[in-house]
């Protein structure tokens, strides 16, 4: 169904180009090598979105329900509903060209932000740098008076260049707090 719609769209575009005096190679359309002014007509933008959502549905079919739910909560509700419908299709894999799907998934990947790599050494360096750059040590000491013992120990160890074993995400939160407080 999706491939048929894409083929019809491509035929319409080729007819339009021939009327304008040019031709489009089918391979150029699939590889995205069309001139910029002809690359995304308004009708094709909707088609691209559908193909992107179907490609995402292919990936999500292989994940657990919990992960799928978490990911779809970040989508627009209408788009999430479309993805769910595509996921429920039994023959989705046969209806979408794998090369087109891979192309759209790569495009989506380039638009996503880079994941933050949390490592104990980077967090320790951040805390140590923030403490050593602190001009008002009295304010830091006042802040630490109110903190829990594990947090105090973490900050003290970080000041000495060591990582005190606490969960990495909590360490990141503490580092952000120290950086913003001093």
C-alpha cells in the first residue's frame, strides 16, 4: 500500500517534470539526489512522514512493550497512533522497501541529539573543577552542611579526584547542582 502510493507519487512527479521540460531518474528520487527546489513538493512531505513513521514502526515491533510505550510517549499523539497502527500490520515488512526504510531511519538518526555519555571520571572532573573554581568557600560549606552523608562523601572524594560509588545518574545530578551553586 505504501509502496503503491510512493510509486503513484513518483509517476506524478515525473509527469510534472516532463511538462516543465526536465526528467527525473527514478534512482535519483530514491537516493534523494534531486535538485533542492524539486526534492520535497508539498504532497511528498506528507508521504515522507508516513514512510518515516512506518520505518519507526518496523523498529518498534522488535522492542518490548515498555520501551515502545516510553518512546511513543515522546511522539505527537496523532503520529503515535499511526505508528501503533503500522506496528499492528502483519505484512509491514513486505510493504516497505528496506532501502527506503534504512534511508529514513538514517535521516531520523541525524536529527536526534547526541546521547550524553555519563562516566565517573567526567563527573568527578566537573565537580572538582567547580569546587576549585569556587570563590566563596563559605557558601559551599553552608550548602554541604544540609546535605546527606553520601552526597558529602561524594563531593569530598570528587574534590580529591576520586569517584565515590553512587549511581551515575545521581552523581550527574549532584554535579549539576554543585556547578550551579558555586
